[in-house]
């Protein structure tokens, strides 16, 4: 806790001053250009890897950067409601789904034994990636664990892009050219970010 307290004190005395005018302007409201959907993994910092400032990204973070398919429901729906708000109310121009290397959520999908039995909500959430997992286990041999992990992580990003277009208002805005969707794959140890090329069906360096 002490480290956090020292951090907020440093922010107030030093960093905030550098962006005083920006924060003064942001009090009027927000107008982010991008909805950034990434993993909750502590090694991922969306603003750091995109060199963006406060007010530019509307961020959703969850285990394994997943998007539930659209459906109307009366349940508590954190991810769906955040997508709805970003697209309809804030009018973002882009949606990025950013996966990453060494993803614990994807690893747990490939090998459920990695998760303790008491993580019932985590296991339920990861069911969203089961179709991807089943394809990967079928196509990639067990003797190639690193390839399995990479294909799982990248295929999961592509699957979430497919889930996004099940949202009627996203379909409409994409068709009208008012919204662009993108899939990214970030490699933690190199800092490289591969971009999904839909036509080629693969992730490529820009």
C-alpha cells in the first residue's frame, strides 16, 4: 500500500503539473477516439503501448480480452454495457481487441487443470473461448506447446472480433464506415505488436 501512496503523491506534485491544462479541459467531458479491449493481466498497459494520453482511450479489461456475443439480458453485464456506452454514447471511431503473449487465461483454456476448483466464475468466463480452444487442440499437436499457446492467443483475438459484429449497432456503424475494428497481438518480452490482416488471415508487423 505504501508504494501506491507514494505514487499518488508523486503524481500530484510532479506528473499532474505537466498535464494540468489537459486535465482542466477533460473536466468538461470525454471524447475518446478508441475503445480498447485488453486483458486484465498486470503486464499490459494500454496507454503505455499506444503512447496515448488520458481522454483518448475508453478501456475495457477482463480475463483474456474477451467479448461476449450480443444478447439482451437483465443480468449484470459489465463488458456489454461498456461496449454499448463507448459505441453509442461516446461515438468511438475504433475498437481494438488486444491479446498478448503468455496469457494466463488462454493457458487455462488449453489446460483447465491449471485453475483451482474454487475459481468458478473464472471458469465460467473462459467458456467464451472454448470454441477456439477446441479448434486449437484439434489442429496443433500436443508436442508443440509454444505453437499451441500462440495460436490460441491469436485465434482468441479473431474470435472476439467476430463476437463484436454480433452487436447490431456495431454492424451498422461498420457498414456505414463510421467504425473500424482491429485485432492486435502484443508480445510482452519484445514490445512488438502484430496487427491482424483479415485478408491474409494472419497477424503481421505494421
